[in-house]
C-alpha cells in the first residue's frame, strides 16, 4: 500500500496534545494495517493526559495516545491467512509475548513482557492508520457501528472481571463507581443473570442512568464527616444500602470497586458478606488504607482484575451482537480526530459517560 497521510493525536506534555501527521510503520509478514475508524477515551488515557505518565513512571518522550479502537483492514502481511483486506476488526491493544510463564498458563493480561498501545514507547491507536500483528485484531460483524466498536475493549475488561469474580445467576452485586467501567460491569452482570445489582456513585446523574439501564437499586455515597473515620462511615453507609435495597443483613455476594476512591474501598469491604468476594478494579492513588482485619475476620476473597484474557474480546462482541449488552446509550459525545484535545477535556470534566473520537473525521 502506498504511503498515505496519517494524522495522529500525540501527547506532548501534561494537559497538552497535538494532532499532526506521523509516519505509518511498514507492514511486516505477520502484520495487518488497520484504517482506524473509532477510538474510545478511558480513565487510563485521562491519567496519561493529566500527569504525562502513569503511576510513578513519567513519560520521557511524546507518544500517540489511544487503545480502545476499531477499523477496517487495508493491508495484510505475506504470512497472514486468517485476516483479509476489508475485514472489520477491533484492535487488542495489549500485545503479550506468548512466551513467558504467565502467557503459557493463560494469564496473558499480566504478561511479563507485554506492550500496551498508548503507553510509551509503544504508539497508541489514536491515529488514522495503525499497524500490529494479526493476532491482535478480532473480527466484528457489520451490525456493530464504529462508535459501538470503539467500546468493545472496555467491555472485554468487564468480561474479564466477570470471570475473576465468577458472576452467576442468583447473586447480589454492588458496584462502586458508575463511570464507563462500572457501567459496563453492571451491563455484564445483568447479561450473566445476576439477580440484584446495586449502583453507587457520588453523581446523581450517573446513578440515575445506571438505575435506568441495569441497576435494581442506586445510592449516592454520603459525604464523610470531618472527624469520622472510614470504618464508621462505611458501616453507616452499609446500613443505609442494606435497608434501602432490602438485602440480606450480612451484605452482598460480590462488591466491585470501580472508582478508585479510598472510602469506597472501605465501604465495599463492609458491604460484602462473610465468605464473599471483593474486586478491586478502580485505580485511584498508588497507596490506600485498607481494612485488613475485616478482610481476615470475614474470610473475604479479595482480587484484582486488569485488562483481559483470551476470548474476552470475542465474548464482548457476541454480547453486543446478540443484544445482551446495549452500548449505544453509554456513548454521550463524539468528536473528530482534529478535536482530540476537546474530547480529552470533556472526559476530564466528567460530564460525559463515554467519549468516542472518530479517527477519519477532520
């Protein structure tokens, strides 16, 4: 394929991006080139945008953002046989080595040598043309719009969380944080037959939306008093939720913390019944206080969940294609590539639930 113009959104420093032409990599024998149509913006993009880094790792050089993308294949390498030009695909942005111990036992999401699109030094997908190995694209049906396809990656993360938490019919699940991840966790829980879903957030708008879509009950997290410690606050809130949602007085089967807020971690542990499961999915600060005595006394299963494993993308695609999960109401703003800075600012302000950038629109 002849060289074409390839505009990309490059993070140059904290709170600053530039949209300009970049060189498109050559397609190797195992690669495909994707004409990227859509890219969702998520919390990790926002973290990079805010801090020019992630956690304690500060970026050394500008890098192309983006990792929640979909598009159509326009070129394939000589050895590629399972993907063809014209195929509509989602891009799996976590490139695992397939050789380390974790990859060999199926835990590709914690590959010891993984590369992540959008994380320095690996360029992201918020560009018009993206090259990757064919192993890291998944075909999607024509029935999915490009906007929906830009949400498949975070839905795959919710599917992985459902695997880790073992969502099943008859359970009660509380989700702390009704942002994009929390919303998709609730959508997945409903698709998996969970009996009762409780949505919790500090935003009335978001809990109302969650209640209208998936949750059976919704609650606003109360303000913590100045002199009130987390444990007292959590117990008070637990009493409110159990009464308001007519729950078993011991609590819920599974609590999912998807906000990264320290008080919600305490409330999630308090609300989980003895022998239940607590899932940490929100990021928040690097170090937080945690109610370890309560975890031990209640013999809770405390697990983390990150990225996705084999099959999660296909399951996510099937859930949408079969009408089990409706992504359209989550998409509240769409921007062209040229307005990527505005899109990131919209996410930073928190007024929109899911923001999509259309990579081919100027």
